[in-house]
C-alpha cells in the first residue's frame, strides 16, 4: 500500500479498544478534524460538505480503513455516509493508479441519485470520474471512473468475470441493514475474496445495523491469517465506527383506533397537517406504485374541492421506476410559501434523504417478498414493517428541526405486536437466481457457504429442483454445458433465460427477446385507476387469443410502426417511458444473446413456436381451470394452490382450461399475472421429470 493517511506522531484519533471482544470502537473525536480540510477536497462547495455529521469523522474513517481489512460504519440517514465516504477515500488516494472505489446500494434509484449528487459535488460530468452501473445501464468510463456506484446485484455479476474484483481498492457495501439477498451473498463472497486479497478494504455501512454480529461475521478465523511476509497487513478484526448524528426530536403520534383503510387515512392525515401545522414538507410512507397513485389522486381531488388547500400543496410520488424528470422534482427545493408532500415507498426510509421534511406519515406497511417453499409460491405482499423500520421512518422528520411523525397504527400495536427487526430477504425468497449465481461462481457446497444468515434448506432444495428440471443443473448439481453456463450469463430470472435459450432452437428468438424485455418491467400500460374502461378498450385493440405474451408482441409491433411515438402511446393508454425502457432492455438482451451465440431470428408469425419457448421456461407455473368452477378458479399443477387470472390480463373472464403464468400477486386472492394458454402435452414434453410426481397433465385432460 502506498498511501498512508494517518501517521504515528501526528494527531491520532481517539480509540477505545475492547480487547476481549476484539472490537475496536471509535468514540466521537476529541477535536474536530477540520484542520485537515484544507489539504483535501473542494473548497468552493466544501462548507456544505463540512456541515455533515460524517465530516467530523473523516480522519477516523480514513485511519480505520487504512489499518483494518473491514470497517463497519453506522450512522443515521442523512449523515453523509454514502455521498462523502467515497469522496474521502478518493481524496486520500485510494483511487490512484487506476484503482476504483466501489459503493453498492440495494436499490437502483438510490444508485442513480447518489451518483449524480456526488458528481455534482465534485463538479465532474457523471459517467467520468464518478459513474454508476445498474442492470441494463452502465454510465461509467473504464479509463476515467474512480468512484463507481452500483447495485449489489451488479457487483455480484462482476465477480463472475473478475473473481477477485481486482480493479477495486475499497468496496463499500452500503445499506447493509436492508439485508437484501444480493447484499448477503456479496458479504459472504467478499469475505472469501478478502482472504486472497489482503490489500482489499471493505466498508460495511448502514443506518442501523447489528454491528457486533456483522463484526463477528467478518472476524476471520485464525487458520486464515494473511501472508506473514506481507509488508503491511491490515488488522483482521473489524473496526466499528459510530457516526453520531444531529437529528432533532421527533414527536410520535399514534392513532387511537386501528384504521381500516390506510390510503384514505393517509390522505386525511396529510390534509389535517396541511391545515393545522406550520410550514414544513411532509413525507408519506405507503407500499407501492398502486397505493401511491391512489393516494395522489385522492389528495388532488380533495385539494381541488377546496381551493384553500390546492393553493399550497405540491404532491409528488417517489418509487423506483419513476422517470428521471419526476425524480428531480422530488429532490428540488420547495418553492417559498408551498408545502411539498412526497408519497414514497420505503425507498425514502434510509436510501435517500429529502431535505426539508418536518412531518412523516407512516402507514406501517411495506411491500415484501414472501416465499413458501412447500407450495413453491413467491408473493410480493403488503406486510407490516418492523419496529426498526418504524423508527427509521420517524427519524426522517427530524432532519432540519424538531418534527412530528404520525403513525397510522396504535401505540399498543407498536409496543406489543410489531416485530423488532425484519427478516433478511434471503430467508423469505425464492432462491433460484441466487443458486445459479453461486454455481456460476464455482461454489458447489451452497448449504455450507458462509452466509450472514442461512437460507432455509427447503427453499434451497426447491431451487435445486427447479434448476435441475430447467436443465441448468446436472445430476451432480453442477451447471450443465452449455445451457447452465449460458443461463447464468443472462442477468434475468433463470426461467426467462431458459425461455430465451429455447427460442434459439425454435427459431423465434426475435419475438422472445421482446417478450423477455416487456416481462422485466412492471407494466407497459398507464396506471389503471380512473381510466379503467378506456384502458380495457385499448388493450382489446392488441389482445391475442393466446394470451398476454402474444399481446405484448402486437403492442411492440404497433409501437415500432408508429415510429416509437409518444402520441401513439398516449392514444393507446400505454406508458411511453416504459416502452422506451423496453427498447433499451431489448437492445441489451440482444447483445447478451449475441454473445451467447444466439442470432436473432423471427418465426414470422408462428405463435406455436413462441408459446413453446415460453413453456420451456415457465412449465413450473402451469395451472388448470377447476372443472366445475363458475368463478374462474384455477389450481396450480405444482402444489394445488387456488389461483385466479388477474383482471389486467387479456384472458381475464376468458378462462381457458390450461394456462401458464409469469408471476403471482396476492391481494384479496392469488392472481396470476401475464397469462398464456398452453397445451398440457407441452408441459410433460418440456419437463418430464418435473411432472413425474404430480397429477400428470395428460391423465386429466378431458
Ligand atoms: O448515506 P447517508 O444517509 O448517511 O447520507 P447521504 O446520502 O450521503 O446524504 C448526505 C446529505 O447529502 C444529505 O443530508 C442531503 O442533504 C444531501 N444530498 C442531497 O442533497 N441530494 C442527494 N441526491 C443526496 C444527498
Ligand atoms: Mg446512504
């Protein structure tokens, strides 16, 4: 290591050592490190940066990173961890000699916004010294980028091509408390990489973290001590640094009686804050785009009804798939005399900071993935948040001055019923993608992998079984060649990858890649509420008897024929932004396919080929209409779960006997989204082994 930030003899940061636990803990510094500011940094915008709580710890952070293999940094949201620490590292020389500082985030939107913020602070063009990479979007310049923000999923993919991540000098795994699947896999892999690369530094940072358990995880066992002849070996025992913030008090209000409709309750709470409370922006936590759109519509209606209200309110949504221009509105300062209301998913819980928020309205819910390995059903459901999340949400109100948080649940519920922390995503998700990635990285004993939290064995077995039936894994649970290796190369769910690979033999890769691109975005239609009738009519213009997948092809063709026109989208109730994204993703997939030796070929209208390719990937999602069902009830072939066709599908109310679906959503019932008719004989043909122990489709065909 060439650069040494802290030198013995110079002012040494205060260290409190706990020799027994082996943990180094830093208290707040005795004197401000401001004296070092002149040597580093960008003086012109420096003052804003220097006001952030993390600035006082600049010396300490650089010292710890220099001397420890792993540093764990805990600090409240908004203290400057994400935007400042990578800059400190760069200023101290960690990006010299072509090396790169990486900072991972679980969320794509957070990656984009923090990268552009840091580029702005450093006064450089985004994509040069400071860049970002998310799936399907790479805004970096390998010759120039020194600080790179990326999703943890993208970094995992990079490990496939560069197993030791050699270009990075420091990797900051940010928002580690969220415990996303990718973060957990990444932590396990980074721990392995660190043994081979003692010079690599890790920073694990988050708003709330069980620092001690994370530290225990990274505490390398004795037999793995680094090479003794190494000139300078950093300490293996992780350091823990706690950044003390300057949050203001937040007064918590609970509802007296449980609310029955949290969207409605949100709207009335926002209105009463606006009427009764002094100036200050409002941040509302709902669960997803649908909730948020409803709340915005209701708020706008009420505001229109009362002129007094409408004059002062600016209501804005915030969720991951929000178009760029709308994101910018959320982060721009509130005009004088106005009150901004940002209605957000839990993305604003810790990943993004909004200035000026004084009031928080917390619905108590968020959308979470749940997986049942017995029925093999994975669902994104609206579920209660944990106490830890509730505290984070409340904290968002105390950034600029004392604030208020309105919880739309009772105090009794908070105290007695809310769980204290959330369950790591790893323990409530389908593990198919996770397993294929680890296999591709050469990790064979997946159950024996060093996980921060072990995945449930049943879920692991299910994943192995599905991958085996897809022909991705062989009898020894190794990736098959070429299908397994190719599927691992495609950055999508293995079922989609298999569909793409099969389309090559079936001669319909051109069509299947379009379908894959459309399936990987949330919806190509404009949000339905209020325009439901018009939307249904628009859909009819494209509807295909074979179902949604073939309908997508009609839509895509129409869009191309219109010259990719936004008016055309508007007229057909299609989301123009989403269609532009489809074109982008499709182009990426085309390139990936080409790399795998798949040359795009059109089946020229032979929908049988298209449907067989879809079946080759999605046979496991087959279901059959119940014989005497009058309400369109289906049972899944695997697991016999009761499911229904989603109202958004072109096959809603058509109810063909056999269908396969792309995904399930659960509201009042389990709904199949994106549904296609299928001939049951194709299922056994596609995966004879998989259907062996089921009610075999053929035996129940009438
Ligand atoms: O990561 P952490 O939550 O500790 O803080 P951060 O994301 O680094 O944000 C530090 C400060 O930068 C916040 O207080 C915001 O005021 C500001 N910031 C901003 O104004 N615009 C952004 N897009 C990101 C951060
Ligand atoms: Mg952050």
